C-alpha cells in the first residue's frame, strides 16, 4: 500500500517569535542532560516541554541504569550482552560509545546529587536484569531510579536557572507542545512551531528559532491500547521529524514488556509495570495451573531477553486459552519485597494485589521503541541542524531489542555527546542561523476521537505478534482514519492524535516489509531470523511529494556468541 504523509499538521500561523542558540525539546533524562551540559558552554538554551518538567518515561523507570561500575565487570562484557540482546543488528560503534562512556556519565549523576542505593561497604549496589551476564544495574529508592535521577537533574537545572537569574541563558517553557519543525530553503532545521498554554504574549501557537534543535521527546507508547509509557508518549518527535524528511530507522522493533500487571480486558493507557528486577531477585512466571514454563525456553529461563520472555508468554496464553499468566514473588518475603520494591508493592496493593501473598496476573504490553530518528554517534540526524537523543532516537545501540536498563544510559551518554558536538560546531561557526521558509504544502489534522481507533488497529494488527494479514488490516484501518475528514479543531489533542496516526502508519508499513522474526519484531508467518535477507536496518523517509519511501541497509554479519 502506498503511504503518503503531509508535510505539516494544520495549525494557526505563529502569533509570536522567540529565539535561542539551541532548542531542546523534552525534559526526560535526555533533554535535561542536553540542556544542562549545553548551558555550561552556550549562551542561550531554550528547553520546551509538553506538560511539566518532571513528566515523561524517565520518572517511571524502576529497575535502574546499566553501567560496568564493578571493577570485576568490563565495558567489553557489557558490549557483548548488548549485542546479543540486539539480535545481530546493533550498531557496534554506537554500543562501544554507550558502554565505554556510560560509567563516567553515571558517576556524574552522583556528583549532581543522585542518591543511588548503596551496600554496607558504601559502594553503589548493583543488581542484575534479563540478558545481563553480571550485576551491573545501579538503582535508587529500591525501584524508583528514574524518579530520583529526574529529581537530581531537575534540581540541577533549577540551580542553573537561579544562577543565571540576572541574565537568563536558559529558558524553560512548560506546557509547550512542539507541533512541527521549521526548515529553511535547503531543508536545514532552524526552529520549531509550538503551542504554549501561557500568559501574556507567549500564548497559543508561536515560533522558536535556533541554530540547532535537539529532539528528546521520548517514546511512542500511546500508539497502543496498553503501554507502560505515560500519556505524553505520543511519538510527537518521530512524527515531526518524519514530516520534515528525516530518516526514521527500525521502527518495527517495538519492545513489549513481558510482565505488565494485567488489569482486565478493557484496561487501556498507561499500565503498571512489574520490573524485570523482580525476576532478577528470584520471582518467576507460572501459567494458570501454577506450572513454570520458562525453563524449557531459554538457558536464562525467567531472565531470558525480553522478546523471548514476551513471546513465550504469548504462546503460553494461546496454549492455555488465557489472557494472562502470573508472576510469583511470594517466596521473596514481606520484608525483602517492601524494602527492595516499595513502589511496586504499594501500587499492586492499591490495585488489590499483594505480592507477598498473591500471584500477580501479568501480560505483555508496549514498553519501548528501539527505532526512531536515525542518528550517528554524535546524535546528528539526517537533516542539518536536527539532533535526537533518548527514546525518540535510533542510535543503533539497541538493535532489534533493547537490553534492560540500557535506555536511561543511552539518553545520558548521547545527550552529553550532542551538547559537546553542538558546542564545538557553534564555536567553529558551523551552525548558521537561517530563516524559515514558509512552505505551502498540504497540511493534515486528525480528530482527537480517532485515538482509540488508532490504538485498537495497532494492538490487534501490529502488536506483540504480527503477520501479513494482520498488518494489511491495520494499514487499511489506519488509512481509513487518515482519509476520513472528521472535522477537527487545531488543538493539542488533535495534534497528538495526528502524530499517533503518522507513527502508526509508518510502523505498520516497515513491519510489513520485514518478513522475519527478530528481537521486538515477532511475525507468526515468518517465525525465524532470516540473516540472508534481513540482517540490517529499515529506513523510511518522506519525499518532497509526501510519498514515504523505504529502504534496507544491511549490517556486516558478526559473531556475537
Ligand atoms: C514504566 C517504565 C519503566 C522503565 N524502566 C526503565 C529502567 O529501569 N531502566 C531504563 O534504562 N529504562 C527504563 N525505562 C525506559 C526509560 O525510562 C525511557 O526510555 C527513558 O526514560 C526515555 O527518556 P527520554 O528522555 O528519551 O524521554 P522521556 O523521559 O519520556 O521524556 C520525554 C519528554 O519529552 C516531552 N515531550 C514529548 N512530546 C513533546 C512535544 N511535542 N513538545 C514538547 N515536549 C514533548 C515529554 O513531556 C517529556 O518531558 C522504563 C520506561 C517505563 C515507561
């Protein structure tokens, strides 16, 4: 099916204009790290975020952040585990950057005030998660790592803000939704259009102009009916970059977390995650008859990589005609569970399940997008002036499947690199200030009430397990929504829903293309890896006429055994 996507979302013409040297979009670990580091070297940084600074997936991260901090561990071992999880299609150079620069970046988080959990010897305590061959996950507040990192980063940002009160070099705009990217005549990105719920002049749609834009808008989880991602994860960054003509890579590799608390058939939106660290500490999966089933599936049993566990759960649910299985953590005991997993235990109890005495019903739900805006190891996208970091990006570190706790690290490491690259390019006069070119192409807008239909089409057709028929049906349903001219006003709900549609259409298109099973892309009609044809990356680009073209980019085979 031919896929066309308009160049912009329908929005009023900007009523005001502001400018900065660099605009950072998003305030998770990636955006905050980029803004803080940039602020040390660049005069005017503008940080815009859709709701409040602390909102995003970062503050929901439970398990921790992976880094070879233990003297007995090494970057090389971390590299090996990451390549195995990525199922042959990681970009090895990017992974080397991640694992070798990661420990220093995590130590800087400590300097910024992040309180990681420590053992009796005063050292940061490290735990293990699925796919890791060693204990290398630093955690905080037991199971509240992201919240603590986010708190420390925001506090530092606050300190930076106080420090520059007289000459505010860093401006924070909350309740500011970026709608589209501004580009000059040569397609160089030179700013964003954004909608601000603000006061005075800076209210409604405006334009922010800069020499470089850093997208750090997080994930796409709300494309599906059930996800662990918060409500802001509507794929805005991927959609805006796609419309602007950036290369989007590997979008078909979607990680479905195996152990998301199952709250009944009708549950939708953000669902509670039961961290992999629970299995790391000894919890295990059983089916409705109390039978453990991971032993025969993989050497690491319940700690196998996530795609394998999710696939095994889907298969067990099909065999037993059930819509969930169970996680058994009862043997870990009350004292240990409450001390190690305080947030999870509290949330389960709120919802009527006690991990100390009850089996916990679980089923896979969307968790992480391994693909996104394609970047090199400096964080540069295919469009001049546009950078991307964190979950919105595809640096290539995750390949077909993200290794647990590597994503906070990726945001941290590559946001820092972007700040370094922008700084040196600004001093070299390499990032010019250019004027946006007013484009007259067609625009689009989908009504907010279409959101449920998009999510249903994706969950049924492009979900944890896909096949040619289900993907074709999803593409048809999504095109029907795109073609329906249901009247809509230009507002944040409609912009988000339009972004969900564009991401959903692209994801379905590339998932149809890849006729094999690999990592987070599981096909029931092509159940094996096909290294002869599919060892590599899918790229998708919007051409000037709106047509989406796709291409395949092989990677060199390597031994990751
Ligand atoms: C429940 C849960 C548990 C997890 N546990 C772990 C873990 O233990 N370890 C690990 O490594 N990873 C974990 N992850 C994944 C990890 O948290 C995310 O991948 C990571 O935090 C993403 O960071 P980010 O900075 O890219 O995006 P986010 O933290 O999601 O931030 C995105 C930001 O962009 C803003 N934004 C979005 N769209 C717009 C727009 N149009 N305009 C302006 N602003 C916008 C959002 O408001 C938000 O501030 C977990 C994720 C979830 C959901």
